[in-house]
């Protein structure tokens, strides 16, 4: 079977080769980090694949912060509290870089003042279906 998931080639690769085996079953194929099994693959009876539908899955929201502390942002006629997450980025041979990511109810704020470029499109929150809970993995859950 030929399969085109409509995902570009990347280095490092998003895809990882995987084989799962039990005394009675074996499956080989490709998976993504965090997936619970083989996404595109085959066993002794069938083969399967997936296609990324390239649908509209992201929305962008311009964020207006109350002040430079970025602890609150405007939503309608009210101010909502922002939340923060510290990301620790380790780079070989360098000091650990700590990045503060600000979150709104829409999602994380990207391209903010800490991004380090002269971008004009700063302080937009990204609402992306990947960040939302889902049940795609339930199809491989054993009924037992």
C-alpha cells in the first residue's frame, strides 16, 4: 500500500519506525512521539495509513495586555488573568535558557516581546486543535 500523510519531511524527523509484538500479533510501521501505537503500518493481514486533511485547525487572537507585567489581558469588556509556564531549553555547551510562555484561555501567546525579532505581528494567542483534548487514541483501546 502507498500512503501519503501530507506531511513534509523534517530533520529531525517527526516519524519513528516502530514494531509492536506479542506472542500472537505483530505490527510494523511509523508512529509520532506521544502516539499510543503504529499510525501507518501493516501486519500479516492488513495495511493502513492516514492522511492529514490540511483543514483549518488554527485560530489567532490579538491580545491586549493590561500593562507590561502581562498578568492580565482584555477579553470583551473585562480583564482576564494570564497564566505562565516556564520552559527550560537545554542547548549543548550553553547555559540553560528559560523561556516564560504566557497562556490565555485561547492558548499560548506567540511572537511576544521575548521572541527576539522585529516582527510586527506580536502578542497573538494561538488556538490550535492539537492543544485540545481528543479521543483519537480510543480506537486502539482494548475492550477488555
